[in-house]
């Protein structure tokens, strides 16, 4: 049975109700061919919505020195940058793009203490756009670990207009637990110290809470 995330339960219920009304009205008032097309289309829409808000059953990768991917998707950037919001240093940026077909739960990538948390209103550029990381609506989460700092950024995309961040300032980051949720396509940016060993490659598909991204030395 598909488990539906709490962020999607109201949307799923409304979708089911609207589609059911459309199908019933189609049966009553439209020819069979149109009724058939309406039913098939409604079923496809329902499947897409259920897939988007599904809660996967998975066993997180747990290791205190390993940074795991915070989201399902594809690695779209691995590059050296200067991060000036939290790390204030040169670092490696690893960005993961989530399409509408991916699970959109975000996970804490490592154990540690959350000592920075900030919400930024912004634009809604396509999440693949390089400047979306600094211009789009986003949540910034800084995590302090015994092995070094880690900075995570949830970035809204062109379609995604709602970010949920469950991190609590001065709270705990628990590897593999839910960090948040972004609705309808977006990206996650990880900013990692330069001396960490990167474990992923460009265009690699990754699984949230499972795929190792990097390892502290």
C-alpha cells in the first residue's frame, strides 16, 4: 500500500474528489469515447500525484563521517565555489536536481548540531539554472559536526512554490531523518569542505538518505 506524506494528504484528497466528480459528470453527460478518455486521463493524473507524495520504504546509509544525499534526483553540479553565508570559505558545491518523478522528501545528510537556519524569499527560476541557488526562494541550513561544517540549501524551482523545512535552530541533525519537503520540482545544494572526499559524479542518479555524496577526512 502506498504511504502518502503528510505534506500531500490534503492535495491527494482534493485531487481524488475533483477527478471523481469529473468522471461522474462525464459518465452522465458525455459520449462513451469522451468518457473513456476522461477516465484514463484522471487515472494517470491520480497516479502521478500519488507517486509525487509517496513515502518510500528504505534503509538509510548511516555513517558518522559520511555525508549522504539529502534528496532523490540527479547530480547537476560539482564545482568549487566560495560560500559566503555560512562556511565563509572556498568549498565544493554538489547540487541535486529533483524532477516531478522523484520523491521530494529531503533528508538530513549527517549527524550534527544545527547552528544556522535562515529563510530567503526570492525568485522562481528553473531549478537547473546556475543562479537559482542564490536568487530563488530557499532555506539555508548550517550543520556543525565533529569533523567539520556542512551547509545545505533547499531551493525552490519554477513550479515549486512551497518549501517545508523541519530543521530547528540549535536542534539536532539526525542522519537519514526528514529535513523537509519541496513541492513540485526543485534542487538541493550541498556545500562541503574542500578536504572532503567526493563520492558522486556529474549526472549520477542518487537516492535520498542512501547514496553517499562525500566523506569527511
